[in-house]
């Protein structure tokens, strides 16, 4: 097998791999569902509003800015860098 043939064989192999990994028609949907909060909405969790602490749950803080932390689960916003801890 000369170098050119080798190259062709390799290319064919890549093509097959590509076919096998081709996106599932619902692949994008799954991708979004995994990453966006609306999958929580679908499951009935999502509506923000209740305070986690009133449900005996912990807040899960994200950074709003250097002085404010917000909770993913409820509408709580507090001063301080809660997201740091
Ligand atoms: Zn909360």
C-alpha cells in the first residue's frame, strides 16, 4: 500500500466513524434539556418563588456580582459572596 492508498483508507475510516456518530434526530433536544433549566419546568420543579429554607432545603447560590448572590431554586438574593463557599 503506498502512501496515497493509505490516505484514502484512512479517510474512509473517518467517514464511517462520522456516520456512526451522526446526530440523533432528537440529539439537540436532549442537549438542551440537559443544560437548560426548563427541563426542571417539565418535571414540575421549576417555578421559582418559594424560599428554599421554608422547604427545609439549602439554597444553591450563583454569582450575580461581587456583592450579591442569587439562588438557583428560589428568588432569594442576598448580599455577600455565598457562591464562593
Ligand atoms: Zn433558594
